[in-house]
C-alpha cells in the first residue's frame, strides 16, 4: 500500500535537503546512504539512494530518485539543446527508451518543451547552468580548498562561495576547479567588483583607494590586512587556479 501523498512529499523534501547540505559543504563522494541517515528511521523503509539508476520504493506512487554519471557509459544521458535532462534506461532494449526531465517547474508553461523558441532556449540554458552545473562546481571547488577561504582561511562552508575567476558568462568561464576559488562572501564580492585582485603568482592586492580609506574594523581586518597575502592553495597541484585566467582577471583589476 502506498504511503499518503503528504508523507511521500515530506520524505522527498527531507532527502533533497540532506543532499543540498552535503553539496553545499563540498561533499563530492558518491552518495550511498539511506533515509535512516537523515533522522527518519522510525517512519521510512525501502527508501535509499544507491547506484541502481532508478529508485522506485514499493510504497511510493512514483520514482523517488534517479542516478546518472558524468562519465561515458552505455547510456546516452545528457542535456538536450532545450535545457532538459535526457535520461535513458534499459539501454540494451532494441527500442530506445528515454525520458526528458525539467529542472524547473516553469518549463511546464512553454508551449512545446521539446521545440523551444530561441528566447525560451536561452532561458533553459541559463537554468541548466544554474541548477545543474553551478552546484557541482561549488562542491568541487569547496572540496579542493577543504571548505576554507583561500584568502582569509574562514572555514564555515555556509559562508563560502565558489567564485569564478573568469565569469561563467564568458566563453572561457568553464565550470572547472582551475577556474574557481573558494572565497568567503566578502572576498568573493570584492573580487567580482575588482576591489580585490589576485596576481598570477597567487598574491592578494587591494584597490589603492580602498587601502587609503579609513573605516571600521571590517574594512581594516577583512580587506586592508589581506593586501600582499598569499593564497592558500589546494593540496593537489592540478586543482590550483589557472595562472592564465588569474592574469586575465588581474588586468581588469589593475585597469
């Protein structure tokens, strides 16, 4: 017998809140856990997130989770030009089986989600970047920097951002760890607005006018004292920020 719909919805929301918390903290390991791990042991059974592809709990009316991989597999999963997630199943079946999933309910209001107008397609592409690529980018960057601000070493993940060196709106602004920095929110905002720069040699520079400004302790300790500081880099050299991208960004700061 299926659970009441209200209970099914509560379980779904709890599962994805837990996943969001893990992702925002920089957790990148494959999730292989059960709902017992999110404090619902007394009311949940047969409700796990594993590597089975599609999870259909016996007491749910519909699928709970699906799992895919960024690696090449026998399945043709991916992102369609319309910004929909293409998810394949039973790949050995002679009949091609595939479903399209919208990452946002607003796509339901398009006349034909599989044949979008140009303006609708641009919206869908932005949505995919925001809802799919950016959370993964954040998790990878925070993990590389051990959930610590590269400038001030603040270690509260909820106060950290994955900052792009070259903006994601730029053609070279790829969502790769080498195009990212783990920064606290004040340093992220300062970096984006060229109040703070980072040289290709990983040294912090503060805008000259800002250095001469007299204000409270936040300006003094949060920004002015960072001038000349060397970044704390990831342990793995392959995750270090790209010197070329830093140089491009620093040119805008120096100008």
